[in-house]
C-alpha cells in the first residue's frame, strides 16, 4: 500500500474509511443523529479528544508550570481545529446525506457508493491529518522541562467501556440487504437449487468475517482512543493505530462489496436485471410514508407540519412523476448541502463571539453578532428559495393541492 512520503495516512486507507462511513449512513438513518456512542464520521470524536487533552493540560497547569500564554495558545489550537473540522464535516455529511436520499427514493445508481469513496476517503484522510497536527501542536507548546514532568506523572486509570459494535451492526445490516437475494427474492428471481447451494456459503462466510473484523475494529479503536488521551504519547503512534483501524474497516466493507459481486455472478443476465428492479422497488417502498385509509391525508399534513419535505412525502397524493421525484431530490440535496456549510459557519461565528466575552470592545462584539445574524439570514433565504424552486417543479394542478409549510426548516 502506497503511503505519503511524510508518513501521513495513505489515501487508500482514507478511502477505505469512506467505504465504511457510506455503509454506516444507510443504517444511521434508522438510529438518529450522531452521538458519542454512535458516530459514523470521525470529526466529532477527534475534536472531543483534542478538547480533553487541552483540558487535562490546563488541569495540570500548576504542577507543570503552564503559563497564561501557553493556555491561550492551546485554546487557539482548539478553535482552529474546530473551525477547519466543522467545515470538512459539513461537506462529508452532505455527501453521505445525498447518497442516502437517493437510496431512499430508488435513485441510487449502481456503483455510486464506490465512486463517492474517493471523495469521502480524501476528506477523512485530511481530518486525521488535522487531528494529529493539533495533538502535535499542543505538545510543541511545552518546554523540555514541562514534557519531562508530564512523562513523570502517574498513568491515568484504564477505561473498560468499549465501542458499541457499530461496525458489526452496520455489517450485519448490509448483509441483510445483500442476503435478500437468498432470503426474500429467491422465488421472484426463480433461483435454482444449484444457485441457492452456491449463494448460501458465500453469505455464511461473510457473516463470519463481519463478526471477526467488527470485533477487531472495536478493539483497535478503544486502544487508539486510550493512547490519544495520554499526554506523553507520540501523536504518530496514534496516527498509526487509527490508520490500522481504518484499514481494517476497509477490509470489512470491501468484503461486503466482494460477496455482493460474487452472489450476483451466480445469477443469469435476466435475473440480474430483475434484481436491479426489485432493489429499486424496495428503495422506493422504504422511502414511502406509511398511510392507510382516510388517515392518509392527515398523515401527509402532519409530515409537512414537522418541516418542509420538498413534497416527497406527498408523492402519491400529488401523483409525482419519476422525473419530478428525481428533480425534487436534487433540490433537497442541493439545499441541505448548502445549509450544512452555513451551519458550520454559524458554529465558527459563535466560537468567535464566545472568544470575545472576556472584556473586548463593544464594537467587536457588535460585529461578531452581526456575523451571526447574517449567516442566519442566509439560511432562511436558502430555505425559502428552495421551497419556491421545488414548487416550480409541480404542475399548476399539483400546486393547487399544496399549501405553504408551517415552517421552512427541512424535514428529515
């Protein structure tokens, strides 16, 4: 595997992490937003670890003789990390959400996950490099005497709280989808007994690998996180451990791609064409709101009241055409990516404002508040324009059956 000359994480390993996260997003749509126990992108965990290291340095300040200038320099490193990481996360999550929205509406083309790999993997590689550079910058602020004092401090207590098996869960859910050929579609595809006998061992072997590699990833991540919490550890050691975790994730999810290809290779051309149709139908059904009887209209209104859904929750009532659905999904994805960027800018502006609350001039505070309000205004404009753009995709008859949403906040 080729590595960058300065020892940074190879692009290949970064792309393999991208594979993992792309699989993770599909399942993450069922489990809600990212939390410390359930994160499908690395940025939040990296920010948290650098904050913890900075807080520990501050706590040890009297013992190691940390100066006020060093404390402020460390705070600036955290602010810079957050500023850059939030923007990268906005792009990364926007790409994941775009793929997931296409999947939900049966618009995801074959191989699109793999194409997105290169882009997401590159961003995650940049995030890791930013994280390691921040840890190194914190250590570089210390004098030789201070570093010696840190090395002489007692080791912190070990943590036995391990990750919650997220990779294993995602791998199993992915296998559920791949295994539909065997478990769900066998009759519709007209699989022969010989085909069934060839497919089952492939699924059994993949299940075994998912469980083995998922456990290895959890252990690698726990050990890397523990090393990152140590102030005396060489950041390059952390880099190597995180790289190993990313490479193992790549092995896991490449295995899933491989077994999917191997199963499809057992099918005839006619069966593969039928399978593609069944997958698209399944994706569309998964994206449909659940309605029944006269409750259908009320359900659609309720969905719309929770946020603007680009009319996609009313596809049956409005009789949206496939071209309209695809165009509405494009508008939704374009708007969400723009909003994610603006939300990242908002967090950066709030961070700048907080840094001014230590007695800065009223003029600087007023300017920082104006920056916040400008970003919020852009977000409102973006939501309003996207509603008009989406509505313009409807026919006059369809437009007459719609009403302005109660809020422009997007529905998820």
